[in-house]
């Protein structure tokens, strides 16, 4: 449980905010110095997502996506804006959202909102989103806040809408990172929180081809 790893909740959040404020607003900054894995990450995410966007009675729509913990918009630029008519970004670090406007270039016009907010305090507009993409940020939320956020995301979905979590998974249990003030949970722990939020798992995949020394990364689709 992250509860045991996180001793002081308000310090857990404020320390993370301080950490990200000092990180360069670049792709490399978003990926902790692993900027070179961005293209493979996006290509795998695109293949994962496309199966849900295919024609059919349960096809996920392509009107509006929400990029959670969006940073400078790395995922919005290469994955979401090419597939969705409009995108909203939410991140706690104002400087990253400022940079996103420039980083997204022309396509920034199709960003409906840049929300500067911690996910623990953010409520997606009910019934608004075809896709809610949550990548490399769940470790910054406590178990209770993550479960509650996922419940609010569920309310934020349109019919056939989808929530995707893509994140690092620990081999087992929960590992605290005292530098960026986050936790890395085991896959079974994350799946437990997903269930607790009342979500049903639709697909699950382990990212292939990332460097051996980093955590395993899993992509989970749910609604
Ligand atoms: C590892 S970066 C990932 C950025 C983006 N998802 C990507 O993959 O390129 C983590 C991001 O989470 C943001 N973040 C950290 N804590 C957050 C919180 N409590 N709520 C929302 N965003 C948060 C940081 O500002 C940073 O942009």
C-alpha cells in the first residue's frame, strides 16, 4: 500500500511540485533523461489505442481526449491530437503547460483547455471525454486519491469512452522514490485500485523494447 510508504501526505505533494518545477520543460525532462524512448513509447501506445477506435458497435469516439499529467504535451502532440478532434491537458506544473502552447505549435488551437491542477483536486467534466489518458503520473497520487480520481474519470467518460493508464510497475509491493516524491506500485496493487474504483479492465499490455534498467511499463485500458 502506498499509504505505508507515504508518511506525510501534504509534504508528499508539495515535494513533488517542487521537484517538477525544477525540471527542464523538454521531452528529456518529461522522461527523466530517457527522451530517446519517446518515439517507441508513442508508437506502442498508438497501436494499443487504435484497436478501440476501429469501426464497430462499441467503437470509442474521437471527439475529445484528456491528457492527465500532460507535462509539455509530449503525448498530446504525437498520440492524441493526431487521432482526436480536440484535447484537454491537465498538469500541476504551470511552466510545463506554458511550454505546451509552444511545443504543440499549430495544433495548440485544438486544445480546448490547459488545466493547471493536481489530479487529486481535478474533476473531469462529466460525460465529456472519449479517452482519458493517464501516463507516468499515478505514482504522484496516494491510493485514496488515485482511486477517487479514477472514479471521477469514470464519470467523465462518454458512451464507449476509455480510460488508459500507462505507467511503471514495481516487481512487487510499493517502492517510494524520495527524489521526485512518488511511489511505484506493483501491477497487482494498481489492478486492485482500478477494481476499487469500480472500473472493468478491457486490455492490458507490457511495453516491449524499453531499456533493461528501467521499471517494467504496463498499459491498461478500462471503463
Ligand atoms: C514523468 S512526467 C510525465 C509527463 C507526460 N505524462 C509524459 O509522459 O510525457 C510527470 C508529470 O506529472 C506532473 N505531475 C506531478 N504530480 C502531479 C499531480 N499531483 N497532478 C498532476 N500532475 C502531476 C508533472 O508536472 C509532470 O508533468
